[in-house]
């Protein structure tokens, strides 16, 4: 069985048509394989759709952003919230997601790009748009007048990204009148 096209032009893997894929498995080896497949599926779908957040509640939202992969109507299967919670926990333990807000376990920011990769994206964007040595508010980065690869990035992830650039000498965090800003620098890694 091959892959199928999802509604958003996303190619679903053939395992998405397997009944067992949608339920937690008692065999640890099988469950490990399924967790690996779910992790790849969630992260690749998030990247394809530019989704940054998944919540346990998304398993119960028909027609939501995640419905296409968390359900398969053709085989009458869906991921239960408890299983999605387990998958989210596995992604956090692998540093492929982090809980946001902190101190809860039902909502995560997905790292379909690692913070180090986002740091390179931010610095490249600043260089390409002539923003080096200019003070930018975080809002100007997350909601620029012309959409960019950083459009919509969650502030907590942007802050992690800026921290990486600051440590490598490629950015400076600046206090501005309405909050935080950043100056991107030409400094090297």
C-alpha cells in the first residue's frame, strides 16, 4: 500500500492506513516503531502546514488543523487523547518539542526545525533583507510586512533562537519601549 494524498497536498505514509497505528501497542518494540513513525509524521506535517503547536485536545477536534493526520475516516480510526499525550511526551523526551506554556503536559511547541536551524534562518533573513545592525522588535520578526520563513514563529521559540545567536556573537538582545528587540550582527559562529 502506497502513500495517499491528504487534503492539504500532504502525502500520508502507507502506515496511516493501518488500524493498529492509531492505538498504543502493548509490545514495546512495535510501539517504538509506531512512535518513530508518528514523530516523523507529526513533524513533517507541521512543517508542511507551518504548524507550531499541537495539543492533546487536538485529538478530539474534528475539522481542526491536525484532523487530517490524527484521523483516518476511511478505516474509521482516530488517535485518542491519551495516546497523543504519550506521543507528545516522547517527542519532548527526544528534544523535538517542548511544553508551552511550561509546567503543563498538554501543549507543545514542535521543533520541525531545531532552534539552531531557526537561528540560521533568522540570521540569513536579516542579512537578505538588509536588517543587520538594525534593532527589530520581536513582533517585526514574527509578523513582518512581507511574509518570511519566520512569520508566525512562537515568541518562546524566537527567544530560544535569539539566545543561540547571542551566544555565537550574531545577535544582541535589546530592551525597547514596548518589550524586547534584537540587533542582528555580522559576527561569526
